[in-house]
C-alpha cells in the first residue's frame, strides 16, 4: 500500500511542477483574471447600488464573491485547463492502451494528477488576483481560523466534484471518439450553474432550485459561501456533506464507467 501511495504522491508532485514551469502562461492568466475581476466588480457595484441586499449579500460580499470566483475558476478547472482534453486525446490516438497497462488505477492516476494541478493553480494563479482585488476594493476576509480551514476543505471537495464530472466527460471519448462537443456543453453549463457568472443566490427561486440539484454549485457557490460565513453550524455541515455526496457519487459512477470503457477501447489513428 505504501509504495502505491508514494507513487500517487509523486504523480501529484510532478503535475504541480509541470504547471509551475509555464510561468509566462501563469502570469498572463493572473493578468486576465485580474482584469475580469475588475470588470465584474464594477458590474456588481452598479447592481448592488440598486439592490443593496440582493440575494442576502451586501456590496462587500458581492465584491468578495467576484474576486474569489476568479481565484477558483482555474483551481476547479470550471471551463478549461484540466486533464480532460489530454485524456480524450489519448483515447482518440490509441495511447490510452499504454495507460491501461500501468499497474495503477487509471481514475486515481488522473485524479491525483488533477489535484497537483489544482494546488498550483490555487497558489500560483488563484491567490494573486484576490490580493490585487483587496488592494482596489473593500473585501471581506474571515476572522476565524476555523473558517479558513473549512474554506480550504470546501475548495478541496470542489476540486473532487469538478474532477468527477470532467472525468465522465472525458470518458465519452471511448464512445464518441471526439468528446469536445460534450466538453463544451458541460463547460458552458458549469459556468452558469456554478454561480461563476452570477451568484446563484440572485437567481429566480425556480432556477436556483435547479442549480442546487446539479453538482456545479458545489464547485464555486458553496466554497465562497463558506468563506463569507453564509454557512455556519448545522448549515455548514449540510453544505460540506452535499459536496462530499456529489464527489462520492461522481467518482463512483466514474469507476463504473471506466470499467465499461476499458472494454470498448477504440484505437483511432494509433
């Protein structure tokens, strides 16, 4: 067991180092997220000036939400930047056959690789925009160390949930060969239903109910609400439990679909 766990730790470390080598890309990403943070902030300011308690947030909450959203966007790989394109391409090329010969669980291999990527994106690309946002605007930061701990735990669960549905999207390449269409549709849905574009708390009640029935809210809305202190006590436990439930269900489905997919390996051009 120890050698296997050591191997996975090395995979996560190498993934972290891999993304850390693209310094120019990271710097460009920080700049992009910062610009979008400024644009969204002024949009929220205009909106919350008209509706000061919209969705139960005040203007400071809304601005904090805007910057945390930019920080979490690449951490959870909401729309792009994850492993799914690489995995789907390995299926299309036939290189997936090499992966299946490895004496490791293919789902766990990609999961720990994605965790390494997420760790770098949080540190290298996630923190700088929020720090810049705090310099420009008045943001709300937790005073309790426990809130920070719960927030980091929620972000970890958000990455697991995100991996869960992105892995399933990548596996569709076994049947569709080209999964980019599915990837795009799921990515657009995730951007809206996660609360990335606009907090779910300001959605009409019927649309908010639909959003909370999907896993996407667990990737953006839930971690930020934990950070803002919206969820406390039993409500916090329920919110984290929902994230755990989604991660468990999606990973379990991924395990089953992996078994089905490996029986239907389509070699396309490899």
